[in-house]
């Protein structure tokens, strides 16, 4: 059975007369944690408060969430509130995915 690499960066929901733009990273993290997908890849800048809960869940369950350069994510007040280095979340084979992504990194 094949699984997919979740590479969705945003969801747009139409609400009456305006667009509501959000990234639903919590849902994407749960898809990884529940093993519905093998990995979640996020290439753009993201606020750390959007990723901290998913990171905690994935780490608790034995998975891994890092930047695309395999740096650990830190959430202290002294750290930048933005993660500008991309994001990879997996439950297994994390380093393999990072290696496969290298040719596509700028």
C-alpha cells in the first residue's frame, strides 16, 4: 500500500464575501502522527506557534519534526518566532526524506 508525501502549504476556504487563509498545520501534523501520510513538507516561512503543538505530538509518539536542514526547532522567548528554514515531519525514515529532498533545496 502506498502513502503520500503531504506537500500542501495552505487551504483556502470561501466564507461568504471574503477568503479565510490558513495553513491547518495541526491537521497535517495529525495526518503524519496517525500515519495517514509518510511525511509533511513545508517550504515557506511559518510562525512557530503554528507548529509547536504538532511537533510535541509527533515527538511524543516517536516521530520527528525538524527544519529542512535537520535543525531542531526551539520555542524559547529568545528565539525568532518564525521558522524560515522549511519543515519536515515524519514518523520514521526522517533522514532518508531529508536526503531525498537535497537536490530540490536552494
